C-alpha cells in the first residue's frame, strides 16, 4: 500500500507537536502537526503508542508505513529526516521516546 493509504489507517492524534527524545532524555527532534510534517507526526505518535517507544520493531513498522518514501529516503539521505531517524534506530539499536504536546 501507498503512504497515503497507510496513513489513513492510523488513529487520529491530537496535539501540536511531538518531541523525540534520546535515551538520555535529550531532544533530538520536534515533529510539528502541521502541513508538510503532519504525516510524520501521526506515524511517530502511532508507533510510540503501540510500542511504548521508537525501538527497532517500531522503526521497522514505520519504514513499512512510509512505503514509497522509504526507498526515496534510502536513495537520498537527508531528504526525509524522520525516515532517516528510523534507519538510525535500526542501525544503532537506539530507543527513542516521544511526547505529544
């Protein structure tokens, strides 16, 4: 399925932004619930709710949700930072926490 279809299947999330925190509690990203990033806001919120954090299993599912954008991110590092972050979780085994505000 395409990203738009996958996104439509995720639960709605209320909030203005999602803060992504590393294992030490340091903020590594902020994903706004705004045009251009609302999809990633929803993906990360859904993954964190399902898995309790953005761990390897969540990252793997996230890459499937991003569908066609995942391959584009793989071919163009830096173009999709929220997908790049999921690749990094898989590469390093890091666990990220998130907080919706």
